[in-house]
C-alpha cells in the first residue's frame, strides 16, 4: 500500500482522486441507460426480456419472469443448517435494531383552537434491487426488506438478476426469511425501469432501494421523480483511524475486506505511527496472496488503497470528516472519547473488537450506507425510508378569525389575490 504524509504536497491530489472515484457522471453510460429506460417504458415486457437475454443470457417470458412462491420456500428448506442459522440470526438482530426506528403519528391542540399534527403512513409498494450474479448478497435482501416490513409496507418486491441456473438460492432463502412478497428475475438498468414504470408482468413501485453496479446507480438517478430512491450507491469504502497500538494483522485484514468488494473500493488507514504504517503495508501484501479474490483486491489496493500519516488523531478526524466515509473504524484507546468529533460517516465501529464486517451481516444496524462523501447529508437505510409524513391542520372559527387577517396580508405581499380572497370571504361570511 502507498504511504503518504498528510503534509506531503501530493496529498491533496491523491485525496481528491480517492473522493472522486466511481462518480456516476459518464456521458456514454448515461446515454446507454437512458436508451434502456425509454425502451422499457415504451415497450414493457418485450424490452425487458430483450435486455435480459442480452445482458444476463437468460430467456424469459411472462410465465417465467417471476419466481414461484413454492420455489422461494423450497430454497429456504434446502438451505444448509449452518447457513440457515446465520441468516436467521442476522434477521433477528436486524429486526430488533430497526424496530427502535418506528415513528408514530402525533398531534397537539393549541388553546387558540388549532390542532396540528403529522400522520406517518407506510408506502404502498417498494422495490428492492439485490445483486445476484457472481457477487450475490443475501444480507442486502435482509437489510432492505426487513425495515420495509417493519414500516408496514403493503407489498415488497425483489428484483435480482438470474444466472443460467436461475436465481441464487441464498437470495431466495433471505427473501423467504425477510417476508418478501414477490421475486422477479431481472437485473441491471432494465430492472430499475420495470420497477419504476411497470410492465405487463412487473408492477410499478413507489420507491426503489438497494445497491447495484454503475448501470443500476445511473438508472436509479434517472428514474428519481417518477419514483423515490434511497440513495445513489457508489463503490464501497472504509477509513480506519488507528493510534498504532492495534495488531497490524487485523488492521490489514479489515482493509482487504473492503478491497475485495470491487476494483473501485477504497481502503484507507489514518495513523500517527510510521513503523505501524509500514507493518500494516507489509501485512496487506502478505495477505493479498492468500485471497481467492486477490485480483480484485490487488487492483483496489493499488488504485485506491492508502495509508496516511497524520500529525495527531485530531488531524485524522479532520480528514475523516472531509471524506465522509461509508464505514469508519476507530481503533484507538478510547474511541467513545473521540466519537463526538466525528460528524460525517455512514457507520462507526468502535474499538479493536468491532470489525466492519460485523456490520455487513449481523450487528443489527443497516449496511446500506451513504458512499462517496454523501454521508455529509444522508443516512443509512432505515424504517424511516419506507414511510411518508402527512401534515394535519385544523382551525376553528375563532382561530381563523384570530389569524386570518395576517394570512391575507401574506397573500397580498406575494401578489396572489385569490389566496387572499379565500381568507377574506370566510371572514366576511362570519360577520354577516
């Protein structure tokens, strides 16, 4: 791994390149995705099946596009006992955590005769996108579907790309555990289009959540407005702040756990200890050779892996807040003491015994997190993403009389005569 000092004149350029990686702004990609979206919107199933054959190599039709309920149940029943135990444990912990996020409707009555409030209502139908090819993530199904169920969503639909032998059985088993209603064999931008606009076989949804490749991310961005989306998910990333007292072996392992995701994944260590930095760099090289996905991990480390030497921990946290990482590990003597200085991060892992990988699977908090610096203004996926808020307003006659004149004044200030008359005519009728 490259080691660079925060005071090095090259640091800003290197840091900016890390921040800017994977941004979905390529014009060629945008044009290709727009063509797919428009085609599926116009031609429905015919376009959906065409792209399924082109990109997934699978021939589908209205009878085979949807996974049968009995196939979903069968996948769970055939699951290895160890795998089933792990999935069910994760589901229980995810549910326990997310139930704390449930929001209630509320209202209050003012003494002036005004009742104000907010109604919390679940979305009707949501679509979840889960990668399902060589990199299938049943954990993503649990993380997306369970908060939707807890929120009270009426229908949860899963889209996942099929292989030549069908949908990944671990994806189907997770769907069964999480209570997914329907599973469709479709991936890529065409799946996002089908969920957003609907086809003869696929119902349109109100919101689409879940990560995917660059085509999926671009498609989500482009259908936003027709439907809601959770976020534009980019390549995975981790930052580790370490005081040099940890075991270099486990720090290297945590960096590589992110690097094996994707060639665009970023793994960055911030430390004040130069000998420790060198030990971690050597250990990364040693462990790389032991990985089955070493080709991907090596390219990630070469392009976007970095060890930064900082003057102190405060400077490390300053860099963290500028980067706003998806995952942040604080491997220091007293992580809670410095936690208050962390403003921007998707998820924070405290201490040497809390590897980020726990958060990927069964710690409980959601692993669908803001990436690419968006933790500055957005949050992990949660129950709150599957509800909408409606304001409630009720004025009595006396309250209208008390505040109506000022509302009418506002209307005049904005040059909206009919607005003012809507107040004035009520006040006049009460006087007559």
